C-alpha cells in the first residue's frame, strides 16, 4: 500500500502540470499570462493573511508557554491514551474549526518538529486537509448572504470536523503502519 502512495505522490504534480498545460493549449488559453495573474493574486492574499498568521502563532505559543495547554492535556490524557490519539495533535484538532491560519501554524510547527514523513507529520497534514474552519465559514459566508439561523449548519460542521479528526487518525494509522 505504501508503495502505491509513494508512486502516486511522485507523479501527481508532474501529471497535473502536464494536464493543465495541454488543456490550456487545446482551449487556446494563454497559460503563462494566466499563471502570472494568479501569482499576483496569491501574493496579495499572502500579504493580507500574514498579520493574522503571526497573531495566531503568537497566541498559540502563549497558550503553550502559559501552561494552559499542559493543564488541558492533563485532563484529556486518559481519554487520549485509551483511543491512541497523539496529544501533540490536540491543539490542531481544537483550533482547526476556529481558524485556518492558526491551525496551519500548528500543523507547520508539527511537521517542522517531527518531519513530513513521520506519523505525526502525516497525521497533522491529513487532519489539516480533512477538516474545515467551521466557525469562520459560518461567520463569513453565512453573514455575506444574510443567513441568521445557522444552528444546524454549526452542528453539522462541528460533527464533520470531529469525523475528519477521527478518520484522519484511522486512515493514517492504517495506511502508514508497518
């Protein structure tokens, strides 16, 4: 199974790039110019979210260094041990429904600390991709279209986030266990 994952990950980006180039050529789309315009938009987006990312990284560091995280983990540790959930990923699981940049900061920190090919690195990346910023989505998107009653969407979103965390653990354990 691991060999298939490695083979797919090796060829995914080159095949995707080739497909985009061929599709653009076939449709007579100016691929390079379109790419440059997208890169300009990406750069402005990066500049816009950078202060939020820094603020969330500071907040997460303060939460960790104040001892509040260790206190929370002390309470949760018996349950986490029973379900074999790594306690290093608790901050990511708790913060992901609130903020994408904050959870990205935690996932980046975990991957930098443990490595991208470690169990924790793979689990952090899978959790990051399998859950959503539920409260952000409800606030921004529902607010933009004037939806006021979001109670059911909140419940479904949070249950989906929980399912994403649980199934990330199950799938990463199954796929990458020896």
